[in-house]
């Protein structure tokens, strides 16, 4: 048989929530594009075959909240080492750069990384440079005009606006930075991602400024001004925001995920739309580690595999308006895949307020395919991981 495909991923349990697909199938990729998704494709038809028998195969993961401006932002990490090699083919840098620092981010990070990187532009023109001074303590750093200009010039990469509202970030400026970020977002027709927690204004006031497609990240933080009231019940303003289709994102981070808050919220019907890691320098060696570990915490909390994978593939792709190309497994889509082992055992999982639980399932990425190229292959099979 004549070889017609560059790569064949064979025999895995394919889980693609965008198509309600949960079945054993083969996936063939040619020139970086998925060409066939069928029950049985002969290995003779491909130049390279990965045997995924007994493993899970999903679209390449999408992490809606990371910080990868290494060398400029104090949060920055190497996306290829900590994201791509751990199953995440597409990331969104959430506000590491602002209008005055975005060009460097594009040239020296985005353009030279194997990971596919998009960005949310910080309303502060300096971005998240230093831990010593909050980027919005001096409101002069928040330039609506500059932000609009940079968004318009970089629509291929910038997908929204980011604003952090903690007291240590905004100082005495309260909710005003969010209103400035909304002015930018409305002008360029993009969403705003809001970082809450320990804010000088109430979560209700923050949510009141947000519209559909706007993203509340760190939705399960255990700090002041969270989604639960003092009685442990979900606040009315949260239900109102969900009705308006405000997006609730996990954004685990170093200080923004509580098992107790998540469990209470889930039990009351508040389910996050997306699961993101907020991976950065201060949590990459724990308690976050990577997006797969963050996702495994929601298996512990009772979500199904299909629900979890939807929140790290098809749903973020739809929110970012890149669905059809990414976050899906279908003929004609970009050849991004992640192959997992679903490990069974006792696994230590920690939140950001000191609670440790024992999970019985852990997602372990073994093979990562981005644009048809095998970037990581831990199965020890034929094929060069950097071919």
C-alpha cells in the first residue's frame, strides 16, 4: 500500500466533546491537517504510527490562562517546556504584556515558540513586570487609546483584555481599571478577563460590569470577595452573571483555587465553563504543575472525563472563536492531539489554601502532536520526538 499519511494515531479511545465522540478510532494526519477519523486505518498507509491502544486521545489541550513572557514578566515560564511538552498545544497568556511591552512579547516569545500562543492584553501598558509595585496602582499606566491601537494591530494574536483587581494591584483605584478595560474591549469587540479576589470592591460590583463572553477567572478562589456568601451559598449576583453568560474560568494559580469552594459551588450547580491552570513561575513545581494535573482535580470533584476534556478543548476553542480549527478532532482541522494515560492509584492533589486530598485518577500526557508534528513521545515507540 502506498503511504498517504504522515502520521497515524491508532487504536486509542478518542474523546472529542465538540462532536460527542467517545469511541475507539484511528486518526490520520497529513501535512499538519487531520485527514481521516475512522474505525480502522491500515498502518501501511502512514509513514509513522503511534499505537494508542488502551490510552485516551483528545484534541490538543487549550489552556485559557498562563503566563509565558519569560525574561520580562516576573511570572514568565517557558511555554514549550511547561505547556507543550505536557499536552497543551495552545495557550493564552493572560495579561503578562501591555501596550508598551506587547511587541517584545510577540517578537521574542510568540514568534520563536513551538507552542501556539495567543494573548490577552493587560489594560496596564507595562503588563505584569514586577512584584514590587502593582501595575495599576498608578492609573496613568492604564491607557485606553494605546490598548486599542495595539489590539487593532495584533488581532491575529490578541483575543481580549486582562485586568487584575486585587487591592495590591489597583491600590486606591478600585473598580476604575475594569471600566477602562471594558472601554477597550467594547471598542475592539473582544472580551475582558477579570482577576478577582481580595478586591477593594465587592464581587457583585465586579460582576455587574461584566457582559456575555467576559471571563471571571479564579472563580473558585478562597479569598475575600468570592462567589459564595458568608452562609456558604452562591451569591445572587453570581446567578445573575451566569444568566448573562459571563464565563466562569478556574484559573488555579498559586493562590486562587480552593477544593472547599469548588465542591460547594459544584454541589449548588455552579460549574466552571473552562478549566485553566494560571501556570507561572511560582506554581509550576506545585501545587499546579500543569493543566493535566489541574484537570485531574476536577475528576476528583466528580466531573466525568467528557466534561473535563470539554473544558480544556472544545469550550475554550469556542470562546476564543477558533473552534473548527482547534479543540476538535475532525477531517480538515489542525492536527493537534494529546494522548493520555488515565492512571489509577492514590495521588496527592493540593489546592492553594493548604488542603490536600487523595485523588484516584490522574491524567498523564504521553504523546503530544502539534500541527501534525510529534513533539513529545513518552511511549518509547518508533518516531523522533523532534522529527
